[in-house]
C-alpha cells in the first residue's frame, strides 16, 4: 500500500516516466542509449513505489514496550534534557533513515496524543547534531496507558522537503499504526524515561513496528510519569 499523502507524487512519477519513455522510443534511435535509459526510468519508478509504501508489519509495541518509529540505523543513544514537552532528563534514541529505507513512520506505543507541533526550518544533513533543532521537524508527545509520557521528533534531512504527521491532539493511537511519513533521507529522535530498559545499541539496524527500542518498568516510577 502507498502512503495516502504520497499517491499523487507516485502517480506523477509514473506519468512523467511514461512520457519520457515514449519520447525516447520515438525520437532516439540509438539502441545502446535507449535501453539503459529505459531501464533507469523503470528502476526509478520501482524505487519510488518502494520508498512511499506502507509495509504491513507484525507489531511488538504496546503500552509498555516502545517499538521503533522508523526503519533505519541507531546513531545516537544518550542522556539529555528534553526541554519542549517532557521538560526533564531522559534518554534520547535517534534512528537515521537513508534513501533506501521505507520512510513511513509508525506509532511507537499505545496511548493518547497529548502534544503536537510543527516547525519549519533548514535542511541540514539529518545525522548532524544541529539537525534536531534547526531542521524542519514535527514534535509529538504521547501519554501511555500507565501515565508515562514519551516524545518523538520527525526531522527532515538534507534532501527531505516535506514531513507528514497524522497526529491529532487527544486522539487515541495504537502501536504499529502509521503516524506519518518523511519524504527523503531523515531522522527520528525518540525521548524516553530514564528508567526505560533499552533493547538496542548504537549501530543496530531497526525496523519500524517490529524492533523494540525499550521497555518501560511496571509499577509507579517518578522517572516515567511526568507532571
């Protein structure tokens, strides 16, 4: 299935590719040039279809297990102060998506959307530290069934030119359902309570829905429940 916000883009790519292919066949009579160009157009169409698809995945996230928002490589795990929503020290886990990763994003846990804000900005390379604050990004906060709060950012990269988020404040969400898409090379920053038990390490490749990033402890926890 293609992301609902990207169907017109994929249709445009296919339409332009068909026109270009017809022009090559009709007006270029050099076979050694035509066939490689036709193959390139076909590859581009296949890549765009793969890029914008929303794969069906088995979901391992829940109200206490936090699954990955996106496919990609874990590039940052660090203790940091999250100043926008959680307003406390927490664990940041960042996942970088390259051009060939699926760029659909998925809810990391069951809960309710308690915060959302979009920021226009620059388009620095997504793996640079400053990208988290200076690049175009959207921010979403979730309140989980046990009262814990988590926070994540969708961050545009050097080639990304649009972030789509399907968050609606106060709406109930379920882990594994699509929450948006970032169009071309980008990053997810996920902020978790300090007492979360991490299940990944820097350098790990994770898959949205399937890979568990962390598990929150059962029972009351001052670190997990924010005022």
